[in-house]
């Protein structure tokens, strides 16, 4: 990567750490203090967060089309301002109604600032280096939970949760907005006539494989969201020790980054569609390991290693496979369309798992159910890439050929 692209990746990387940390990960640490302050059950806090994910799913296609039309710089900068406003509303909310409104706005901000907006924005600026640039960007994003879980807790402990969110709003406004607005170059965009022609072609000849791919990504998102919400409790049931469960769960974050580094070192010249097959298989294998986590003391540790690596590489697969299969024309709209069912799945998963647990199902039973969903995700993914595999490999060649770049402003 040249110096300009390195600057772009670093700028986007910092905003992804702040975006994921403030809008997504911080609620896991601050939910209980929020509930205590608002004098409500903690389920209301997680319900508001789930509603934010639903809103994000509804807004994702619109955000993607806006990126195609106005460029990633404009949309991401506007998203940062909206993120700052939403965090301030949540922090200053005196009661539950305004608190929920703040989270609904945060959902809209997620659709305009997190990976599904950053990937098409990066695509507009990276040209033939998109895949390596995307991998580098996800290395930054993998640090979000590691940075913001302790940061959120320290700010709450020293002050309170409201100060923590006000601080995060300031980061959005005074770091993310300037980085999006001035550190990202202006992309060369297509004319309105070109966009209308592409939209017409998409409506007339939308490949069936896109539906299968969306289902595969949504099923995977359901599994990852369920694990993210319940992993400590599930491991505690298997190991009979909360302390051991926390230490095992702590491996997942570093393994996400490790998995992405391994993908870059060993698989960067392998088609992303093939990397995806391995990743879906590893996810299913990890769920089977979690199902049997109580069988032996080493099983939970292996689960954390496999699951963390699979989770990390899945982000790269989600950003690269659509480009291989369908090219990067109208990439924002494509990513927004694929992201929509995944956001809905993320929102539903923690609630549905909680209902199953309250109905008497054990965490081992939940893990077996998630293993089945992971295998179903693998089957639908194979259905998605099967008819288009040859075309996808040709598309990757075209994407990597400077003369055929769809993005005239690529660096």
C-alpha cells in the first residue's frame, strides 16, 4: 500500500475503533449502571440496544446508496455527527423514553459509520488494493472491545456512565468527524445517468445467489450475536467457574486479530469465496466444541481459539466475497442490502436465546442449536458461491486489474 492509502486506512481504522467501541461494545459494560440510574430492568436497556440494531438494518440500504451517490467521506462524516448527538441524548436522558429515542438514533448512526459503511467507502478509494486495505482496516476494528470495555468501566468507576457516554460523544465529534471529513480524499463518483443505468441492470438481473449469500451472512450474524451476549454464562455452565469463563472468553478478541493476520499472511492470494468456506466450517466446528465444552477441561480453550479466529476472518469474508462475486459497481448499495438481514439477526439473537433458556433449555442445548444454524449457514453459502464461483474468480481478476477499476478516483 502507498502512503496515501496507509493514511486512509489508519484514519478509518481509528474511527472504527471509536465507532464500534462507543456505539456497540460499551453497552455490555454500562447496561447495569444505566438500568440502575433509570430505575428500570436491565432488559429495557438491552431492548433499546436491540431496537437500535433493527433501525440500523432498516437504514443500511439507504446509507449504502448514499455512499454510492455522495461518497463515503460525506456519509461517514454525517454519521459521526449523528453518533455524537445520539450518545449525548442517551447520556442526558432523565427517563426511559428519551433514552430509547437516543438508541434509535444510534442505530441510524451505526449504519453510516461502522463496517458496512466503511467497506464501500474504502472501496471507492483503494482501487486494486481493496482486499489488503480491508484486512488492515479490520485489524484496527478488532481492537475496539479490547480498548473500550476497560475504558467504559474506568470512566464509569471514576465518574458515572453518563460521563462515559459524553466522553464517547466528544470522541465522535472531535476525532471521528474530522478524520472522516478531512483525512479521507474525495472519491470520483459516477454520474446520475450511470447510477440510473446500473440500478436498472440490478433490478432486471439480480442474481439468485445474492439471496443465499444474505441468508448465510444473517445466520452467521445470529450465531455471533448470540455468543457475544451469552458466552460468559455458557462457559461458566461448562467449567463451573465464572473466573475461568472470563479468562477463556478474553481469548476471543486477540484471536480475532490473529485470525485476520493469518488470513493476510497465508490466504491473501486465495479467492475470498474459498476462504469463506473454511471460515463457515470453522464456525460450525466451534459451536460443536461449545456443545461439548463440559466434556474435558481443554475443550473450552480450543473453542475460544477456533471461534475467535473464525469470527475475525468472517469480517474479511463479508467485505470481500460480494466484491468477488458481483464486482464493486454500486458497492455501497450492495453492502447495505446484504447488511440488512444481518442487523435484524443480531438484534433477535440475544432475546431469542434468553427465551430458550427461560424455557428450560441448557446452554449446551443452545450451542447445539447454534451449531445447526452454522451448518445451515455453510450450506446456503455454498449455494451462493456455487453457480457464480467461476464468475466470481473472473470478477476478482477484473477488480485487481487497474484498467478495469470502477473507481476512477482510486489511489
